[in-house]
C-alpha cells in the first residue's frame, strides 16, 4: 500500500470578527483592535438610568464634545489589558528595586532634616489628589463613550491609585504613620493646600466626562507633574541632598512622560473634529489652567524661597505651547 502525503492550504472563511472586518477590512486584526474597537454597548440598553431618565445608560450626548466616530480617539500606546499590565509590571519591578536600594542602605536616614520635612509636606498630601484623579478617571470610564477612549481612562485610574500608594509608602518610610496623619491634616486644613483641594473636589462634581478628562488628565496633571516631580523633586530636592526622594518618585516622572502622549493625542483628534469642539476645549483649558496655576502656587511657595512665580510661569508657558500644537488656540 502506498500513502501519499501532501500539504493542503486551508483558507479560513473569515480572518477576523465581523465588526472588525467592517471597520478595517477582512484581514487579521491586532490584539489591540480586538480588545478595543466597536465593543461599546450602544443598543438594546433596556432601560434608562433611574437617577437621570433623560439619558441613556451609555450616552455620547452627555458631553459637549461631539464626534462622528468616538473610536477616532485611539490610544497611541495601544494599551489593552495585556500590554498595559506587562508595561506596569516592568515599572513596578524597577520601583521595588528603588525602594529596596534606599531602605537597604538607610538613605532615608541620611536625608537632611529640612529636606525630609519638605519632601513629606509636599508629597504625602498629594496622595489625596491622586485618589481624586482615580475617582475622576473612573467616572470618565463609566460615562464616556467609545472603548478606545474609556479603556485607557480606567488604566489611568488604576495608575493614580498606584501613585497614591507609592506616596503613602514614601510617607511611611520617611516619617512613619504620623506622616500619613499629618499629610491628611495638611490636605484638609493647611491654607496652602485648600485651593488644590477645592480644584480636585470641584472636578469630582463635573458630569461631562470629557470635561473631567480635560480638567484632570490634561490640565491638572499637565501642570502638577512637571512642577512637583520634575522641578521640585528631581531638580530642587535632589540638589539639596534629596536624591533618595527622586529615586522613590521615578515612576511618577516616567508615567507622566508616557501618559501625556495619550492625553495630547486625544485632545488633538477631538479639536480637529470640528471648530465647535476646538472652541469648547479652548474654554475648558483656559478655565481649568487658570485655576490649576492658582492652586499650585502656594504649594510651590511652601517649598521654594525664590523664583516661584518665574518657575511656575515657565511650566505654564511650556504647557500652553504643547496644547497649542494640538490645534487649540489659547
């Protein structure tokens, strides 16, 4: 008996899911496309919210921003759950190594007392601002529209929860549990912090998910992170003997560099969609950036003795240049 073996090419009937074929053509889709595109619940929602029967459960009309296709607001990082967790896992390993390095060598005990106090008074209260950012991004995820826009907002929420935990660990390492109690009291009662606290609490009352995105991720983060972590920690505190503090906040600096590519990209696409969108975004950025600068100035004043207005103005100018490049006239 003779057996002939031969190779048979089997052509699949479909190369991808129907909804992806309609958008991208009948070709194999990337994992990002499979986990992000055209999976927003938009039909057969069965009932309207009892707390607001004028809207749908998932309603694109909740925002003043209008998009023909909300899936245009894609994430340039192309984060879906797997790539996001892998990226953060690597960063977590680096941060654990940094904390271990500082603790093993007792670098926290070698900090000058005035620098340690400034680091605690600056960083520990910010864990409450990070928690507010967590809540705001959770709202955008819940009430925004289009998974490519809302999905990274949930990742952003979890990142801010992680940042809050890092700040708590810094407080415990440098000052013990008393530092956390003092940080909460500072956030609640210190006059230098009440404008920032008011900013955070006011953003938590906004119902337009895209305005929350602008006020929190574009404006507040866009000014707070370069001012606090780049200028105050990496430049000032590190130059005064606080290099260990800079090691313990490395994630925040790297995270902001990465995340602003996403927030800036979303802003650019939304502004290019229509003149009406660009006008609304201009209004929001101007309003919230004025408030953010006013909120951050007294905090910077509590750390620096000179060039405060000049430094904050430099960061505001850099922020405005970056935003103007998105097509928003400030």
